[in-house]
């Protein structure tokens, strides 16, 4: 609600600023227009009117009409700063709508629970990428796809895939819906998700930094491999790839308390949530919680559990869910 009010106030300020600029431009043009006619008026004498004055007399009405049209058209009077503000506000609004729509659905059905990341949590995206990139653009180190992923983590970090062609291929695949259908499944992921739901741990959706334009392929992949048929909340297409984890962290904050936490492989998501976020992070494929998340020393309210495998995720989630239910049943007096 507070962000909506801020957006409304900002929009009002922009509109007021545009009106004032338009009025000022029209006043200036009227003044110059009057001066032009004064230069060509009778008191200066028609016979002695210079050719320059005649040209000015013809030019100023044209200038007035052009400027008045610009003043009435917002795109022409918007400064570069205002354009950036408007672009940012449109992006923020679209992001909020994506997340708020999902949140509204949870509110209306009275549901709450965990969300699941997809890439490197459910799908072995890196294995597919590293294997394909090796065959297309070379692998001078002769490493396996798993070894490349372990050494460099992401394909864009591999030094010998920094060519224009390789980088363009990566971007095209990020934006390609059909590519998502080709990815292999992480070992134990389906069994782990199924077991969590059998235990009664609620899973309410998927939260991914994939662009929303790939949702069709993502949903087909999830259905093909037997994952639960749940909403996919994806990064809006106008949020840059490099800002994906920032968007995801803020989305988690906005979705709480209906989204209680996430199973995710990327500690950067945790880093991009506020320190007061009280949700739970099951940090998949990690032996320990990285100190870079800011969780060490009790700096965060979030519960963070490192889970090397999906078996560990299932066990940790079962323990957390039992504790969570106990606190809910005990009420506020129990500190929950």
C-alpha cells in the first residue's frame, strides 16, 4: 500500500512538472511572438522594415505553433531524467503486478507455503549449457560439463566462451521457451518434491529468474517430468538478466507471509532480501551457508539451512515444518 501511494505521488509530481513546463514554454513563445510583431509593426515604418525583421515576423508564429504542440505532448517535454523515472516506474509497476497477482491468488485461497527455484534446483540447466557450449565453441581444458560447472558456476564466467557468438548464443537460449523443454532433471529433485508434499509440507508455486516469455516451455517441462501443477512466477522480461537475483529477493519479501520460504541453489537471492525477512531458505547443493549471505552472527532473521542433496532438503524441510506448525498452534506467546 505504501509503495502504491509513493507511486501515485511520484506520478502526480511528474504530471504537475509537465504542466508547469508547458505553461512556461507557451509564455516565452508568446512573448517572443509579440516581439516579432512589434519589430514589424507600423511604428517602425513599413518602408524601413528590414528584411531580417520580415523574416523574424514569419519565423516567430511558426516557432510558437511548434513549441505549443510540444508543450501539449508529454514525450517532447520530458527531460532525460523524467524519461528514466517513467521507465523505472513502469518496470517497478509491472514487477509488482506479476508478484501481486500471485500473492492475491494465495490470499483468496487462504494458502501459504514454500516456493521452488527451477534452474540448478529442479533442472540441471548448467549441464545442458556446458555440454552444448563445449560442442559449439570448444573446450580447451577437456573438462566434463559437471567439472566446468563446478569450476566456473555459470557459463558466462567461462573465459573461453567470451566471444560475441558464444555470448549471443547464451542470451538467445535464456529467452527461448523451447530450450527449457530440453533440460535434464536434477538427481533426486522429483522424488524430493513428491516426498515433501506427501509429508504435508505445502508448496505453492515456482519462483524463477527465467524471463516470463519462457513460461510456456517451463510449464511443459514441469508437466513432462511430473512436478506439481502450480503457478510459475518468472522475472518480467524488462528486468535485465544481471538484476534477476535482486528482483527475486524483493519478490520474496513482497510475497511474505503467504510465501514462507524457498528452496534455491543461489545464495545471492538470500543476499538480496532485507535482513528482517523472516522466511526460510533451503540452500540446495551447498555444504554450508556462505558468509557472504550476511547470515553469520545472527544478522538475519531468516532461517538458512545448507542442503547438499534433495534428501537433505526433504529432511530439513520436515524438521522446519514441524517446528513451524508447533509455533502456529502455540500462538504469539510462543514467539512465532
